[in-house]
C-alpha cells in the first residue's frame, strides 16, 4: 500500500491517472496534455507502473498505458478498513 500512496502523492501522477481513466494514452499524448518533456512523463509513468496503478500494452512500436482501477480500489478499501470507515458500527461519529 505504501508504494501506491507514494505514487499518488504527486499531483501530476494523479492527473495522469484521471486522464487514463477517460481513455488509454501513449506517452506522447500525456506529454502534450501536461506540457512537459517525454523524460518527465516517462519518470512518472515508471513510478505508476512500479505501484501497479497502470499497465502498458505494446502495439508495434507504441506503448499505450491503461489504468488499473482494481489496485486503486484495493488501496482505498485497505485505508477504509484501517480507519474503520464505512462500517455501520462507526465509533466517534464524524
């Protein structure tokens, strides 16, 4: 879970995930959207890949990135369980 949370800590990586939620993209499309260099995007994509938040599919020479929602759901579920959120028996009411 810690690797996922570290990956989510950077706002650009969260924005990349939101972009991939809408549609799979390649690194050039992501770089164009955020007006950053391809090496910068590549670094962020590697961190997201290491956290299993995205996967890549090769089509010829193009790598297309896809979000892995199951990992996000698992992390959110783990956090909710850790803090007893969403349980009908919530303590301390907030």
